[in-house]
C-alpha cells in the first residue's frame, strides 16, 4: 500500500500511560485539596514535552473540572459582579502573553513554567496572611488579573497571583472555592483562545485532551474518597514541596 505507514499501536502506549497517569494523579490532588489539577498536569507533562503541547492536553480536563467547581457554589452571580474586572484582566493578560508559550523558545517556556511552580510552592508553604481591603479591589483586581493572565500565557499555570489574591478577600469557604473555579474556568478559556490565536491548538490535541478527562475524573473521585480519610491540611505541605522539586527540575532543564 502506498503512502505513509501507520505507526503501530504499541508506540502509543508510553504516551497513553504518561497522559493517563498524569491526569489521574492531578485529579487525585484536586479531589483531596480542591485545586492543583492544572498545576500538577502542566508540571509533569512539562518534563516530557514542550509546555505548549502540555497546555493543549490540559484544556478539556481543566475546563470540565473547574466548571463543575464553579457551578457547585452558592453565589455565582454575586461573585461574578464582584470579580468581573479581574476576569477581564485575566483574559487580556493571557492573550497578550500567550506568544511566549506558543513561541519557538521552548526552553524559555519550560524554565518559566518551573519558576511559576517554585513561586506557587513557596507561597503555599509560607501561607502568608494577606488581606485586601474592599476599597482596593477596584484597582487590585484588574492588576492581579492581568498579571495572572501574563503568567498563564507564558507557562500554562494560572494560580499566581490569583489564588493568594482571592484568598485575601475574606470570602467564606464555599465562596472562595467557587471564586477559584471562576478564575480557573476563565483562565482555561483564555488559554485556549491564546493557543488558537497563534495556531498551536491542533484538532488532534483537543481529542486527546477529551480522552484525558477520564483519568482526571477518576482521580478526583479517588481524591474525594481519600479526603474523607486524610485531612487535606496533612496533604497540602507534600503537594507544595512536590511543586518545588518539580519546578526546580523544569528550571534546570530550561536553562541547561
């Protein structure tokens, strides 16, 4: 038969194991502590592929799990009215910064991803007690949103500085979880838009991303089971220390 030969299915096994195992673990982390799926997935996949490819695989699991988290909360409308300036900043910053992750400087993007993980790990372990007064929100929200978007566009990680900022607003626990879901959902859509803008979101990647949703949801279910048996406060330090190690490895790879 003429034309290109089709690679044997066995060649796909290591890739399938990598993607399945990564999203199973990332989903487990999210199931236990309520966040971390995109961060863990980007970090682990970044060890094996350029961040732009990892970001494309991340989109569907991130979108579905964060929309789930967003809609499960009690006051979506109230939070949206309060946080929409930040969300606009996230979109603008992500689209502006997406040229970094979608560009040809793969090593720089890998190092930036590692630096973002290290910063998140340090903040998570330090647990700074921040408090943003309501009077500062009109300018602080858009500034944090744009900064978060720029980090997202460069690395595919959308937790810094959004997570510490939202934690500083004095929200009730359920409202904070829903606010995080809102921020992560907007960031996921914005990242997809940035990748499409630069032509780095192939159709094949979206199909694989959809398949990655299965282990992600399985991991979340397992994480929910563990959450009832292991205190999340016990698990969190291990998560952040893991991010420090993973981030250091990615920085070393990017700069070596």
